[in-house]
C-alpha cells in the first residue's frame, strides 16, 4: 500500500471519529446543563477547553455564550476540528482512496456531509439540536458498521483501526479531565449533588452507562466511573481497550516494534482509581501526560509509515 493512501485512510478514520465525538459531547453537555440544580453554574465554554480550542475561539468570538460555543464546535470553518470541517476532511480523504474502500462508503459519507450542511442550523438552535446530533451520530455509526461488515482486514483496515482508536482514546482523556476539573472547582456542599449527575453524564457521553451498570453493579461515583473508562477490558471506548486495539493493528504492519513498546508503556501506566479523593490535581496532570503520550504516538505512526518517498509501500 502506498504511504499516502495509508495516511489518508488513517486520517479519514480519525476525522470520522472526531465528528461523532463532537456530536456526542455537545448533545450530552446540553442534557447535563438541563439536569443540574439551578444554583450550580457550569459554562458552555468548558467544551472549548476540552477540545483545546481556547486560542482559536477567542480570536473569533468575544462572548463565551452557548450559541458561539456550539457554532464554533459544529460549524465554524475557521476551526479545523469543528464537526463540518472534520466531515469535509473525511469526505476528501475518502474521495482520494475510493479504490481501496467499500463502494457504498463514498455514498454514505456524501449523504452525511450533505445532511449536516443543509441542517446545521438545527444543531446550533437548541430546539432541534438533540434530533440533529442523533442523526449525525447514527450516520457515523452506519459508516463504521459498513466498514466492519465489508472491508477486507488488510493494511488499509489496520490503519483505519489505529486512526479510530487513537482519536477515541484522546477524547476519552479530555472528557475525564474536564469532569475532574469541574468537581475540583465545585464548592464542598455542591460535590454530592454534582457527583452523580456529572459522572452519569460522562458515562452517557461514551454510551457507557448501561455497560457500567452491568459490569460494576453499583451506583455511579467518580472513582468507579473513571476506573471503568480507563481500565475495562471489553468496553470499546475504554482507554485500555483503545490502546490494545491500536497495538494489535500496528503489530500486523512492518516496523511496529517501537510503537508497540510505547503502547505497552502506556498500558502499564493506565491504572484504576481506588477512591474519589484520588481525582485531584495530580490526577489531572496524569491525564495530561497520557494526552501528550497519545500525541507523541500519533507522531510516531506518521514518521514510521507515512513519511516515505512517493512509490514506497507502507
């Protein structure tokens, strides 16, 4: 496989996962603010922080209100990680690699992109936001389902698996970091009220709530929710599962030794949390270290398989 084709497949999977993650995040945050007690104030601007978009947002907008935040995350063409920008990149990467992908994928991606652009005002306006975002999420899942059912498990598949799970692992740590940060900022008398609501919504943002209840079999609290999303062996959005999938995909490709070793190190440093008291500033720094390691892992994948002379195979 040509290295440029491998790179486009990798990034098409990353961007598709980013589209779904962004839609999930906005949808669940909308629900969170609706369910919180009135006296508890949480800003929409937290979503900009989660996505590391503070500088770009502040260059574009003066007011940090709901409409500007949602517009920046969903439709702003100056934000390279916005939902519409990401969909555009999915479409472009798929367009140039159609000969190695299921034929129907190009049609599904086009349909999803067209729907999103024609109906984006529904996502920005609160009244129809939930239905719009659900349609986006379902569209992404339809594409992933098509790939799972019809794509050969060759090198192209493995590059897409790495792209999907590295994006998912990165967002997982960002969501956990935002939740821990919010709990640390809360007043002592708010912690009990906030705890179950916030951690329930964190699990829901990852479609993890039902699986958490089946596996953990207890009420939702910070320590158990974080441990589940970091350590569960079988849930496909947990940190451990994502890293394992990346390692397995990389191991089928040449020159994967260094990448596999670095993933093993990340897995060794992924631990359960014994009590909610451990979810402190030190834990936030630990999550930041994981995010930095994931960014470095992306650089290693790029250097290992994508930086080749034209005509070289990946």
